C-alpha cells in the first residue's frame, strides 16, 4: 500500500486542463457508513476569496449529488491511465443500482474527518464547500455551444470548494 504525503496546493505540478478534462476524476462524498463516487471531466482549480479552490459540477439527477449536498467535505481523486476502465464504469453506472467499489476493485480509505477517497489514486484533493449554485439557462452566455449539454432542468450545481489538503504519492 503506497503512502500518501501532504503537499501544499501551490506544489501541484499537474496541468489542470489535462488532469480534469483528459484524465478525469472521481468526485466522492459521504462518510465511512455511506458514500458514493462519480466520474467527472468538468471542473477547475484556481484562487477564490484568497483560497485555493476547486470548481466541481454535479447534476442533481446523480446519486452522488445527495452526498455532496449532505456533507461539508468531499474528495477529488485522480488516477493513472491504468484505472481508466474503473473511471468509465463509475461514470456510466449509478451507485443506486450497483456497488461501484465491489465492481471496480477500488479501495476506499477515509481522512480523520471521515472523507472518502481511494487508495489507488495518485493525487487527491480534500475539498470543503464554500459556495453552491445551480447553473441555469438565463445565465448561459455561450448559446447553443453550451446549451447542447442540457435538456430542460438538468443543470449542474456548481460547488466552489476550498482545497484543504492535497495528497500525493
């Protein structure tokens, strides 16, 4: 079992466009008794309110949404390419219907605060929600190039979350 070490967010060397858009992540929320994870390829990192933050987007139709709403903290886990099938599975199946941990073989571990993440990840961001708001049609300025991602009321909720801790191997 490889041990994680804690680094400062400013020490992250990954290209965020590749990390989020190409490599994908698992958004995982809950506690040791009950949690869920989903694959995400949208999001970002930056500075907001003088804090390192992650921008995370979750549709309310996703099972993970109820966990992100309920909990103050969640994790973003990034993996090497060998875990692409597991991420594909977690993005195409609902935790309401399948046990994603059992099906993928990923190993859940928990922070001292009970935040779930995965031992197999190479990079983990532990995030604390600071702000949440639903995207909406009225606010879309990109016209059809953006609206093509939405059908009716399926808009994501955006969370701006402070990156409390970065774990790396």
